[in-house]
């Protein structure tokens, strides 16, 4: 433990203060041109984070083993790419970012344990990680107790706002309301069949969707949930055929997704005639489902790989150069990529790595270089962002056919929808 | 819930629903057959059964890629080759596993449970390292994916028909092998009384190894077939393992007839309840019923009398 991180701390024992003074004078002898660029560590780090004159340590905390590895791999790749790019540009406040990667192993207590390790032992200045809501809920008390900073990338059900988390994905209303309004307007939809995997995100999302549908004078003709990993959907497909909804609204996740879309196609439901809107299938999932099985479906989310703007072209090119030319990029991967950039911008605005100052600087922070386009952090720690509708193509990509004119305001505690 | 539908619409729905139940029955039976042979005839609890199925699925994936790039003209028929390769690959792995691990554990059935569970984790990680953590998309020939339209309302999924035909064929083959061949006679003899069978000149070790390989090979074929209806990823085998054990245990561990009857009972009740209730509730009720019946009849539906 080097004490020069905290040279003014009067709580330090006498000998440590002496060592600190010695280290300070040692750094004073370093070449001036290095120091000129970097504000002194003592100024930018008053809370004992792992920041040296040349380096700052952050954490990456995702599952790279276990069931969730399928989903979280893209986020890890995006965060590493962002960190490498920032380092190539000279780092943050003149310091290179060093990351320590921990594996949450798809196990929520493991996430909590690793989060504590990153914050307490490694003194990580920020952590980029978690994917499922369950893993976020598991680490939340630790981030709040240790006053850490977590950048969470996944679109999720909302109903949460922590001073220690920046939510870079969309919360439920942003994703759901724009999508429903779009099918109502464009497709003249009047009736909906709601489907989901049986856990908090699909259930909360469908609750919001049902309220919105009913408030706008439309109808829900069926609602069904399936255990995670369910692989047989023939019965519900028959129910859908019987009730003939204008729109199938599907929030099915994981391996079940593959089974659902394959069986839908095999049952003769032609997605070019039957409107299907999903909020859970990104380009990543389509790789497992097979583009030919889902072509014609619509997805409502904030990012698609095919998004046509300069930021995104550069991002896709850099991502594929780094991780392979065949790799695809989904909504969450892009949101994960924003994490390190938002953190860098906030640190530089604050002129400090201290979590309290970074948090303060994050409010109303703008990022114009995001692949999805302009984003801004709302005081509730979620992002203002546009919602887009994508039409699935047989080659596994989406055509972006609509985007909201304005940025959608994040509203994690929507009144009237609970 | 049937207000406002004409009689013919309702008839079509019931027809399709019956069909959905039959497809589910075929799927359950196909995934349980391999396990029933291993568990029933050898008493080995093979927790890696799901991973053998996924091995079959990955073999199908590789075969599909090979045909696409090298033999595009024969792509329509690749699935039959894929199933054959899946059987050979899973069977060979089963043969090796029996020799390396299982044969040392025959007297310790609970240890086989732990050992094969370990094997399942090792295999999952191998798949993850070789094929990546993400699911792979298996491209299927077009003729397998569509549906056959009988009337306006009734669409028969072709892959469902395919699974049904496959299950019928494999079940018939297994029965022929078990009850009509010399080898089947030997298997049954070893199951009933290992010492006497040995005294009669039957090589018990060889029979064990081939039985285990056969069970694993059938799991491989099942996995290959399920690329049509499900996902192919490192942990996808876990999706099947619970249902598989449910079918085998409920049917009575040592009876192939029991496996068939239990697959039929579970699939029909589940598919009917799924139609009237939500998917999760249907699952809960199915499990509760099975638990209730097993409480009253711990040995399962069918029992084979065995001399101890």
C-alpha cells in the first residue's frame, strides 16, 4: 500500500507520513514534461483509490463462464475496446487505464464477492459490469456501502435508482412505449399477445406494456410466461393462432428464444404477415436463432449495428478489427462501450477521480461521440436516448426503419404504470 | 375462452393441439431413450446426458458448415449424415468414458452421479472453449423448416413430423436390439444377474461398455434432431436434463415400456395444461402430479422384477 495516494491524511501513523513525504519528493524529481500534463495524484484522488501518477485501475465484472457468458461476452469486449481506445488517446487525466477483470461466473453471490474484491482490495476507481438484474441487485449494497461507481449496460425493468450506478442501457419505459406507439400507428395494431420468460424483467415490462396498451384503448388478448430454458412452444403457438392478435409482443430470453422462433416458423406463422415486436432479441441472439427464422420481426431498442452515422461506422470498424470481422454488435454491447467513455468524460469534467465528484459531474453530462448518437445523463442516472425500430433481415442484421424524433426521457419509476 | 369461435375453428385447434402433444411426446421419448438404457440397464446415473446431446448438436453444426462450403448440391440431405456422425461421435465418447471412468464406479452408484456431473461440467467448458460461449446457429435445409398446410387453420410443422418419424424408428430399433438380438439377450441377462451371466460365458464388461456407448450415441442423435427445435450452445444440454430424468424416473427406471408411457403421460398433460394455463403454471402442476404419483408409487409406473 503506497501512502502517497493520501499524503495529507492526518490519520496516518507518523512513519507512513514520512514515507509519503519521501515519495512525494521522489516524484518531484521526475521529468517535468510528464508531470506537466498530469495533475498531481494528491489532487485528483483524495479518497484512496488505485490511482498513481501514470495509471488508474478500474474493474470489469461480467460472467465469462456459466449460462450468462453467452450474453455478457459482448459487453466485456466492448469495455476492453473502449479502454484501449482511451489509452491510445492518452488516457484519463494523463493516466493510462489498467483494468482488472473478474468473473461473476453467472452466480449472484460470486458477483457480490468479486465486487467487494474490486472495491476494497483493488480500490477500483470505477467498475464496468453486471448484466442480469439479479447480479446488479447482488452487488448494489456493496457499491453503496463502499461508495463505488458501477456502469451497468443492460436494458432493464427500471424501478431502481442508485447514486452509485450509472445505467447506460434503456429502462423499460424508454424501450416499450416507443415500440408500442409505433406498431399502433404504423400497423394499426389493436390487439396484443404478451409473451415472456418467467422472471422480473419480462414480467415488469409486460405490466408496463399492458397498462400502456389498455390506456390507449387497445386490447391484450393473452399473456403467458415460461420458465427460463423452456423449449416447447407449440401449445402457446396454437393459442396465438386461436386468438389472432395483431401483434405478438415477445420478451423471451436465452436458449428459449431459439426454440420459440424456430417453432413459430415451423408452425406456419409467417412473420412478414403476422407482426411480431420484441425487446429482447439483439443481433447477438439472432446468431443463435438463425436469421432465416426471425426475418420479418420488429425489435424496439436504442441501438442496431446497422445504424447509419459516422460514430457508429467507426465503432463497428474498430470493434471488428479488434474482435474479428464476423462478430456482431447488439444493443447491450454498445451500451457497455459507452461506460468507459462516460466515465472518462465525467472524470475530466470533475478534474478528479473521486467518486463523489465524478458522480456530480455526470449529471447532465453529454456525449456526442456515442455510436447510437447524442446521449445525455439524466439526474436519475439513466441516459436520455432515442428508441429505434429495427426490421430483422435474413442475414442476421436489422434495418433501422424508424427512430423517435426526440430523445426519450428515462423514467425508472413511471407513475400510473405500476 | 371459446366464445365466438365456430365449430370448425375449434376442431382445427383441437387437432393442432393434439398434434402439439404428440410432438412433445416424441421429443421427450427421444431424449429419454438413451438415458433409460443407461440408467435402466446399468444403474448408472449419467448426469452428462445433456452434454452428449449437445455433442450431437455441435456435430450437426459442423456437418452443416462442411456441406455448405464443400458440397452445396447435397445440402438438402446433409441432415442424415449429420445424425449418423452424431451417433458415432457421441457413441465413441461414451465408449471411451466408460473405459476411463464409469467401469471403476459400478459398485458406487452415487459416485457415478458425481463423476458424470463433473464430466458434464468439463464438456461444457470444452464446448465453450472450442465453439465460443455464444450459441451457434445451425442452418437447416429448407425442406425441414416449413409447414404443411392441411386446411386454412391447420398447419403441420414438418420438423415435428420428422422428429416423430425419427423417434418411432429409433424406438423400434432399440426394441429390436433389446428383445430380438443375441446382444440384447446378453444385456438383459447381465442386468438380471451379472454373476450368472458371467458363468454362462457372457463378457459382462464388454456388454457394459457397448450399452453405455449405445445410450450415449442415441443421446447424440437426439441432440442432432433437436437443432431443429431448440438452441445449440455450451449449456443447452442443461435445458433437457431435468425433463429427461423426470421421464425416466416416472416411468420406472428399468422398463423401456415405462419410459414410453411416462413420456406420453407427461407430454400430454403438460401440453394440454399449457393451452389452458400459463407455461409456468403448467410446469408446476405437471411436476406436482409427478411428485404425488411417485410418493404413492416410488418405483415408477412400470416395474421389472429383478433377482437380487
